[in-house]
C-alpha cells in the first residue's frame, strides 16, 4: 500500500495543512484563551459539571465549540477527497499473498455489526470506518492530523508497549480493536516468537492491517471480529491490550469486553488498555467530556463515569489502576500529566494483572496510585 503522504499533490498538501493548522489553533490557542477567560471571570469549580455550566457562559465558548466540530468536518472532507482520487490503487478487495511474513487474514461471512457501532459516524468520519473499503485509508491518513502530526512514525505505540508492558517471553498476545494495525506492530516486533492476534470490527480496517503486516514482514493474525466474543480458550493469552477502544463503547459493552479479556488471560497475564481518563481539572475535563459530543463519540461519558477498576477487581484482577501516559514520548507517567497549557487527549493506561494463583483467591488492593 502506498504511503498517501508521499503521493500528495501540492494542492492536496495545502488543503491537509489547512486542516492541521485549524486543529492546532483550536488546541494550542483557543483552549488556553478559553481557560484564561474562565479565570478572569472569577469562576471556581469542584467538578466538571459545574465548570461546564460556567464555560457555557463565556463569550469565546460558541466559537471554540464550533471550531472543534467544523475543523473535524474539514479534515474528513479533505482526506476523503485525497483517498477517493486514488480508489483503484488503494483497493483492498484482493488480499496480497503473505509471502514470508507469516501474516494471515480471517474475514468471517456476514459478521453482524452492533448498532452502537454501525449507527454512528464515529469521529464525524462519513460512513464510519466500516462502510466502504476506502474508509480504512481515510482513517489512517486522518488519524495523523487528529494527532497533530505527533504520531506519524507511530512512536506513541512503541512507548506504550515499552513502558506499560514487561520484557518477559510470552506465547500469545491479543490486541482488541486493532484498527488498521498500528497498535499491533510494536507487539509483533517486541515478541517475534509469540502468536500475535489482532481483532477489529471493521472489515476494511482488518484488510488494511493485514496488508501492512505483510509489507512489514510481521506474523500477525488479522481477524475481523467482535472482542466481546473472541472464541479463544480460557486462560490462553499472556497479554490482552487495546488502544483507543473502550471510549467508543457503551457501558455494558465495556464491561463485557473487560470480562472477555479476563476470561482469556492466563494466570499471571496482564491487561493494558491505552485510553483516556479525566484529569481532575474541572475546566479541562468539561471540555474533554464535550469533545465526545462534538466528535460523534457519545460513549466518552460511559467510560469516564464507569467504575472500571471496581469491575476488574470483581473479575478477580489485581494491581488495578489508571496510570497517566505522556504521548509526547515519555510513555507511562505515574506522577501525572504535568503542566500543559494546550488541550490534549488525557491519555492513561487501564492497568490490571491476573493473579498467578487460584482465581478464587481474593483480589488484592491496588498497589498503584489510581487516577479517578
């Protein structure tokens, strides 16, 4: 598959740079200005609900809110046009031969997509990431802009694997909600002898993940499937991970996903999900909750309000915690996110271990500081 960034015309690059510039201006200029206006108004708040009502009174708020929504629309229109102009060369209809990679592709017949997934154009991407074979390419290029070009080399995912996971040998790893594959590659690179399975609801994304695995020579089994029912045996996986997945799910699916992860984990196995977590900063958290509204991600509220740590403890997991994560290269950051003026995704690792003892043993209290 060609790297679309390397094929852009000057006009396309200008259009993409405009989309990137508007997003940067929103995050780096408008958000600090909004916070400054809130402080100048003499407001104080103990939680995001109070701060939300206050922020809505600010003169800048309507502009700030609409800027986020419309820059997202501009982004997807721009990227969609770029991809559509290359439809023939980007077709995923005929899979490549695996060659020496060891990669494999599993596409079931007529997999039913759940309504909570298929009924929403997530991220405001028209048609979501599943309705057309080009959707995966649109998502891949668009995600680079969403991350403000800070993850073009996907070092973000390497930092997650290298700072949130151990270095011990493992036999099987499963990546939940693997998208077009970027979260799975560092797993296969770090543990080349392990069986690495990626599971993703979107058929186009699964097909693109397979193509990338073949190109990179990575032995990854790319499966289109639903992570609440993996079909894998109990106690058969050393690491279950996922990136940017749980916040796209309603509460009952979050709980079912975590239960499935715990079921398939071996005793002594680890669960690591790279997600978002409130920062206990009322103004920042108010904007982050509303990001879900403006970005067609209605289940932000479900994840942020869910007792995921309690649920994992009820499932027998130990050392449960939300651990802050610095996407700029530092990785896991137990001390917190630090001082940052701009709006940014509040990355955090949902962290839990399965006891290497009888599952009937009561779960221990967390030994890590949880961010609630």
